[in-house]
């Protein structure tokens, strides 16, 4: 009887191990992180990225003990930008900045190319100074977006017209 109970317990444990990957196959999840939305604000050639997410309750205590470096690494993997800089992070959201995310064509004209993320993003917002595009349940920003940035360099000032000096002879009276 004891052997039969052990066999049943072992079988249930084996079935649970097989079912766990299926239960964890949430495309919005990367480890203990689940992304809820990403907002990308384009400003000249820079992309300011805000990520909202949830973390599993069991991992919160680990962050307080060991810090948030693993959280930063996971978010960097999700964003798929090698040169993203972290500006702010906590257990529910993070802000990143990516220099040269857009291609500059000069005179304040930019192109933000297509970009792939490493998880499915439930709500993706791409905002430029002219337009905002919203996407749902995407793993990539499918097409680029062109926009006009604020160059920051002073506009050329108009050149005042050159007025030639008056060259008419002045009459003078002798003796003065």
C-alpha cells in the first residue's frame, strides 16, 4: 500500500512538471516579469521609453535583499536595445533612454525604424512630435515612423539688405 501511494505521488509530481511549462507559456511574461505596456516617446534622435510591468510576489523580497540588477537585465532583454540607459526603476515601472534610436536626415528630419521586442507587448505606444501610434498584442513595431524633431540649433537669421552709402557730392561753399 505504501509503495502504491509513493507511485501515485511520483506520477502526480511528474505530471505537474510536464504541465508547468504549459501554464507558464504567457507570451507577455519573461521570467518573473509580466509587461503591461510600453510607451516610446521620440524626441529628436532619442527614444524615451517607459515600461509598466508586474513582478511575481515571491521575488519582491529577493529584490530587497540582493538589489534590482536582475530586474534591470530582464528589462534590457525585453526592450532589445543594447545601448539603453536606465533613468528610473522600481517594482512596477522603469524609464529608459536610448540615444541615436532614430536616424537623422538633417534639418530636424528623423526616421525611427522598425524594432522587435523579446516578449509580446499588450499595449505599445509610439509618440513623435506629430503623431501617436498605438498597437495591441505586438512583439514588434512593424514599420518605421518618420517625424520632424526640434533640432535645437538656432534658425538662421535673415540677413539685412545692404544699402549702399550715399555717394552724391555734397555742395560746399567756399570759406566755410
